[in-house]
């Protein structure tokens, strides 16, 4: 049995917690802008089979979750027509109020 006091285990635990806290505090703060979510790489129009006309069942970009008015998309690169369509089409959530 050791009579050396709290011992190295307590020291290691305190050091580990201090290191973890230091990492969390020292983490670089990133400026949040309204366009951060749009800074992701986008897909080529040909890859998602983008077309300038509505798709099946009348689906079109203007009512897609990914569409950013007036002519952009969160997923597809390039200028996007509100009346166009591609395979990444995702309808906006319907509000049932």
C-alpha cells in the first residue's frame, strides 16, 4: 500500500480535464454568415440531370427545398431556373395550419 497521498492518478485526471477545457476554449471561433450553409461544393448540372423545364408530376425548382431565389440552388452549380428540375428535387415541407 502506498502512503504517498493522492498519487499520480488524481494529477493525471486533473491535467486531462484542464487540457480538455483548454482545447474547448481555444477552439478557433468562426464567423457565422448567412451564406455559410451555401459554401458547400455543388454538383455539376449534368450529374443531376438538370433541365430548364418541370420534371415528372409537375415538380419544379421554385418549390424545391434547395432552391434559392431568384436563380440559385444549394445543391446544383450554376444558374437555376425556378421552372427547371433535377434529380436532387426535394419538395418543401407543407404547413398544415
